[in-house]
C-alpha cells in the first residue's frame, strides 16, 4: 500500500482539521489534499511517472505539497541542493525547482513559477494513488556532507513507516509536537510524515521569531531542535513568553552549558539529548547533565549498540572505542554510494557513525569526539569536540568552533573561528586558550560574522578549512 493513502483517508474524514500550519499561512486537511491531488495531476502531465527519482528545490511550503504529490505518483523524492544535483546527476530523472535554482546541469527541470501554479489550479485532481511495494524507495534523505560528498539514505515505504513508529515511541513524547529542523533533515521529514499519516497538524519551522509565535499560538508542548536553533529561539522569547513547552529535545551536537542554564531559566525545561543518525535513527535518549557534558543518554529499546576497537573487537563496558549500532530494517548501504571503495560506515550489518565514546554497564553513552576530528598538533593530542566544548563554555565568545586546515607550509594545523560583539585583545585571547592546551600552536584565530553550520546545526568544519587553506599556488 502507498503510505500517502493514510493522509487522504484522514483528509476525507476530517476535511476541516488543521493540517499545515505556518506563521503566515495555514491549510486544512481538505484543502491540502485537494492541492496535492491537483499538483500530482500536473506533474503527471509534465512527465513524472512511478519509479522516477525527483529532486525538489523549492520553498518549504511547496516542498511539503510536492513530497506528498510525488508519493501519490509513486516517484522517489529528495531534497536537491547544488552539491547533490551535481554529484548524483546520473541518478536523478528530473528536478522540480523555482527559477533561482542553478545547479541542475543537464537534468530536466520542472520550473515552479506563476504559470505552473495557475496550471495546477485548473488541473483536475488526480484520484489515482500509485501502488507501492514495501521495498519501493519513497524518499532519499541525505547526510550533511560536511566531511565529503552528501550521502543518501534510502527510505523504502516499509522503512518510512518503521521510522515513524520509532519516532512516535522515542522522540514525540507530547503533542502538539513541532520540529524546528526543516523538511531537508531526517527529523523534519519524519515529523512531517508522522503528522500527515496520522491526521495531525504539521507546524512548518521558520526563523526564530516565527517559531516562537507558532509555539505560543498553538500551545506546542514538545519540540526537537539543534543547539544553534534553540539558542536563536531562546533569544527571541520575550520576558512574558507563555510556558507551554514541557519537553525540549536536542539533536545534532552537544549543547553548551550556558545555553542549558538559559533554557531552564526561560522555559523551566531541562533539555533532553537525542543521539542518533540519519542512517539508523535514535540511539540514545536522556536529560542533559551539565556535570557530565559528554553523556548523551541511555540506549533506546529497539537499538543494538556497542563499542569496539578499530578492527571490530568489542571492548569492556566503560572502555573507549569506536561506536557502532544496528537496527532491524536499516539500509545495508547508501543510495548509489559515491565512495564504494572501503567501508562507507555500513559494515557486516552494523553502522559505524565515526564517533568515539564509551557505553557503561547501564547502557549510558558518553561521546569522545569523531574519528575525523582527532588532532595531534605540536605534541597536543585531543579531539576537536573537546576544544569546541571549552570554547563554547569559557565565556569569551558568542559562538566558536575549531577546525583543521593546511597552512602555507603545507602542514596540518588547528584554527579557531569565533563570534564576538567586540574585537578581543589578542594577548588575552591567546592566554585564555592556553588554559585549555598549553602546548597547542594555532594556525589561525579568526573573528567571523557567524559559524557555518549545516541544516542540523553541526559545525561545517570542511567549509571553515576551505576558507583558511591557501590555494596550492600560494603555499
């Protein structure tokens, strides 16, 4: 069965129920279903057929309609960014985009413009729903791409339903529920489909002030977000903000201690960590503990996880090593894996996210950083995650991040990018940094307007490194 049939069934039973709620526009279930059916009809006229892989690069409110319309047609949807369109051009049949998108190359494009919108309004709604098998891929969700080419995780019809069920069990603890992470993230997509297939309203995230208004106006009880977006939300909350929130979940990266304290003061809620991956889903859940900042909670019930050495040998409880986990029904590899040489993260039925850490006898996971972020610079051995935590908690910066790059001499060194209201005194700054690692030599200390982050709020170290690495001819 095609999962979108559930959405249409709910829309027929409760056509006046709110289905799509944004800061500036709302749609009832009946109005949304009609728009989806008309859009599906127009896309079929434009040549979209079952089994096509279709990239979408439009405004979020249009993305939502197109996700459902493409599912109705039996096509596979994905969020098309320029790197994805470029690296997967041979595997994408067409792209649906507004006229600002420039990354399609030779891939056929259906342009969403005033003419297309007018044509949709006059198109007869498509009643037919494509039949899908459980192993038909309905959506491809991409990793961030901050450490290389973005990699696509295939969601079959069966896996989509399993992930929605897992989400309902592990990270949708209260309703109304809102994800502050958009449709281009795995959390945003699952939240949208959970809402649509369950006859619930989907709250479209926007900027911090818009999110603040949506939460207050709709009595939202639980949110899932990243530390960066939570910080923006807290800053946007007025002093008399209503305390409707009961649960605040954090994913993507560790949360700075000052933000935890600010969150408790303004909302009365201690944030909850949700650690997991796009590939497999939720791995751990637990309240943030500022006395143990690396602890990200306890293993959830439907996941098997362990800590192993580099060669895959399990270690004793509490010993540090590489994290791996697995879950029933998870993919065996990435969609059209761009790095087929060597193991991509999937190996022998396990997924290796690239994180180091420990799991104690009670199933509590503490992270020690990523394998890609291990540093040995000037005799100082550490993980960039450790340095980031110190930078964000030391009180010197509004935001900060560390990264590795190649300097003019061709040597790999460490850089720090930071955001401050006023330019700091270099001597004082360096002196304070020596408190963390006395022997570390920095290749760059740069004040920037903002720290580049991906859609999940993770620091884009690759982008920072590219910014400070000299061109080959300049070394």
